[in-house]
């Protein structure tokens, strides 16, 4: 009887030791999720930087308009440059929003829910419950940024032939279809339920 009890005691100790090692490793592994903080902070700082750049660009555009109409500086025609400047700033703002969404989403997915956002009116926009939801929101904003950039590029182009105008019309149709499909509910999600 004594040998059997000793053998059971050794097995229990081995099990306790391996259980403790497993627990320590899993605790360490779970703590590595805090590495996401680097991406969150970097994304917020990059977003802030882009908001500043976009705002400075807008203030420069206001200065050009002021000089054109108030100071009668007609060396630069603001009618052609203002729209491109505004669209360029909007594009920068959209990319800044992508970075904010990315940082909020990463923080909520890996670290903790943002408690002040729960009470805010904009919380539905910023609530991200899965990595797929984060990717969908970021993809939609990126597509909008690309459309805005495309619009800015089209403003600077000259169209001389009917074929070039046809290409422009087809590209606008492709962008409209992309927006349409982006706003359709995901079919694979409804079939899984």
C-alpha cells in the first residue's frame, strides 16, 4: 500500500508542477497582448500629425483665397486650385480617421473596452467587436479616401478625346459600384446565422 501512495503522490506533484508551468506560460502569453499599445499610441500620434497637416493645408488655402479676393493678388487663379486643395485636405483627414479607427479597434480588441466611449453618442461608430469588423470599417474609409484622391487627380487632368471621356465615365461607374457593394450587408454573415 505504501508504494502505491508514494506513486500517486509523485504523479500529483508532477501534475501540479506542469500545471504551474502551464499557468505561468499562459499568463506571460496573455500579457504580451499589451504590445499592441505601441501600435495604438503610434497610430494616434500619426493621426494627430495628419490632422495638423490637413488643417495647415486648409489655412494656406484660406490665405490664397484671402489674397485673391481681398488683396487682389491675381497671380494664382483660386478657382482651379481651391477645389484641389480642399479635396487634398479631405483625403488627409480621411487617412487620419483610418488611423484613429485602427487605434481604437486594436485597443478594444486586445486591451480593454473604452469606458468613456460607452456613454458617448459616437460610440456606435467606434465600437469594434471583432477583427473582421475592424477590417470592414477601415476598408470602407480607405475606399472613400481613394475615391477622394481619384477625384482630386481627375480635377487636374485635361480630357481631349471622346475615348478619354469614356474612360472617365467608366472609372466613375466602377467607383460607384464599389461604394454600392461596400454598403451591402455581408451575405456570408447572414447565411452563418
